[in-house]
């Protein structure tokens, strides 16, 4: 500690002030409005640089001024160069002296605290490091299956299946069937929580399933406790007239996402702002303003802090929240980008509304896959796993796609029932399972089973009061949450007066405990 303080003192000390006498030696000085030359700086041609003021110059006043300015600039450059070399010389001497006398500043009390393991980690090779990490992983896996091994004789087989499951999970290929275990929710399984003044537009759940975050057209963000079903914190919105002084949103919040680590919560609004929050304290960490139109979609890449944002300006932007910085912008859509999603791979999938295209962005390869749809406006998209995704349109059509096929592998027309025209506002999948949910403007939520081939079959229908603007599954499929409102999240085409601006928490009862395994 003493060594670090001493180094900081020597490096940050104002040495220039201590050596002022050095800088007055070889340079020009001014006296009584007349330029003279220091006698110590007599160099060939230097005394003739500035003619004496008592003589009549043969040059014009403008040329004389330029002549003096040139020499003053030479003096300035020379002085800076002199200081640069002097500073580097002293730093070099100080570092050399510290290296030689380093042992004099070691705190004797801390000598015994340095462990042999630290030195061993520094000396280990890359191969030894890989071997050490593999051993730590195996010991962790063995600890996780201790309880299961007590009731099963084939411990080696259990370990092998666990490793295979993790390998498939890393590749995004593991697929768990849970839809057949889900029972139809009863009215008592649905809870409505009121807190927003206007329609809810987006909702996310914390990775530990303890908190729910909602955004609304009233410009506010509310944090809910799942156990008590009460508000924990409200980040109030401001009016448009207070945009310069209000910290937070002053226009409709349209999109929301939370990182898989639970470290960052982001929200996007109609004014093209993206605000980064601390989910625990609900404090604003950063505000991004790179888009030129409303931010309609946000998605984190899993197991990272890489953020994708979609906007009505027809672009998709990539952000790094580790550095709190903008990374790049990708273009391709010919209309507003209305939704975006991502998983573990450095890819994102987005839909372009009226341009009737789905695009899979390969960020590293700087390329994209384009899928053309024949239905209406594509309003929502969600990844089922790394190989399949689902889209919903305002023509009440639900489609399942595979990354390597240009046409949908499954299409369901008239997916939702209603008295009038039905739009599919949102779709959400329980990651790497066969369970899917979709919501419409008719107050209807449908649960679907997705087969390995991509075929869709409806299993349950849930009625809620209002536009279903967003859906989110809890980890493990314990419950489903829905953002409800009297209006559509992107406009005010019509209003359902009997609807409620509320958060709906829907418990998903299961037939047995086998489907409650950890899925994420």
C-alpha cells in the first residue's frame, strides 16, 4: 500500500512548478512592450529574428505581425517539447529507482498474507488452466446430482446425462417437453394488479422470479414483488414540457428487457430514448439516444450484457452495457422494426412490420438472413430455441420458422377468436421447451404446444380484460404474466372501455412435478 501511494505521489506531483527556473533560461521574454532575446539563447540567426523596434522596418505591418507570430509559435513548441522530454526523463528515473528499492516499501505485515495458490495460478500454463477449470466443473456437477444419486443406482449414467444436457444447452439444442403437463388455469389462478394510470405496454420478470417490472403509456416503471403482489418502487414519468429537467421517461414506454444476470434493466420510449436502470435500487445508470424514432423492441443476448434495440427508424442497434457504449447499427428493413429477440448466439431476429420480412442478424459475420411473409404486418417475434422462432401478424396468423428454411414450417390462420378483427400483439416462448403463448387485442391468451418439427397445436385459452400488449414466462414455467391495457401499445385505434390497465399474473398448474425441472 505504501509503495502504491509513493508511486502515485511521484508520478502525479507537479514537477513543472518545481522547475520553473529551468524554463526561463533559453526562451524569449517580453519587457516594456518590446521583444528582446535572452542572452543565454544566442543562436545563429536568432538575434535577427525580431528586428529592433527603434529601427524602421522595411516590411509591412501585417508581414511583421506574421513574422513575430511565427517565432512565438516556435518558442511555444520548443517549450512544450522541452517539458515533454524532461517529464519522461524524471518518470524513467523514478521507475528505475522504484524497481531497485521496491523491497523497502513492502509492508512486512502483509508478507505472510500472500498465498502460494496465487503464485501457482500465475505460473500455470494454458493447458493446466483448462484442466483446473474442467475439474472444478466436474466437482460442481457432482455436487448438484448428489441428491438424485441417492435414489438412483446408476450414478455414472446420471452424470453422463447431465453433461450431455449441459452440452446441448450451450449449443441451444436441448428441448424439454412441458406443454403436456400444463393444466388449464382457473379464474382463481389469475390475479390482476393495478398501479398504472394508462395502458401497460411491456413486462419482464427478474431471473430469480422474485420481481416483476412493468412499463406503461403513463411514462412510469413499476417494480412488483411476486410474493406479496405489491408495489416495491415506482419510477414516475414526467410531462413532455419537463424533458430537459426530468430524469426518466417523458413519453410512452414501449419496450423493456432485463439481463440474464439481473444486473441491468432497460426501457425504450416513444422519444427514441433508451434508459438503463439498476433493477435493485431503480436508479438510472445511463441514457442512450442513438435512435431517431420510437424504440419498439429491446433484447439482451443471454449470459452477456450485449443489448439489441429495434426502432421505427428502420434500424437495429447493438450496445455494450459493460462499457456503457454504442457498438454498431445494422440496416435492412424497409419499414418500422416492431420487435426483436435474441438468445445465446451473437444473433438477433427482428420483424419489419409492413415490409413483411423477418431478418436474422449475424452480428459477427456482418450478414443477415431474410425471410418473406405473405400475411399482414409482422408485429411480434420470439425465439423458441436457437433453430426455431415464431412470428405473429395483424392478420391473426401465427407462423413457426426454422433458421435454415426460407418458408414457415407451420402456419395457423385465425389463431385467436374474437367478435371483430383480431391482431396478434405478442408472442412468448418458454425457452428451449415446447410451450408457447400468444396474446391478441380481443383479450385472449392462448397456450400452444410446438413439436420438434414446428407444428402448432392449441392446448388452452385464457380470457383477460383488455389488450394483451406483452407476455412473459417465469423461469421454469411457474407462472405467466401479461401486460394489459385499454389500448394497443403502439397506437389508439380504438379503446376498450370495459378493459383494465393492469398486470395479470397467471399461475400455470401442472399435472406432476416432473415438468418443474430447471429449464433456464
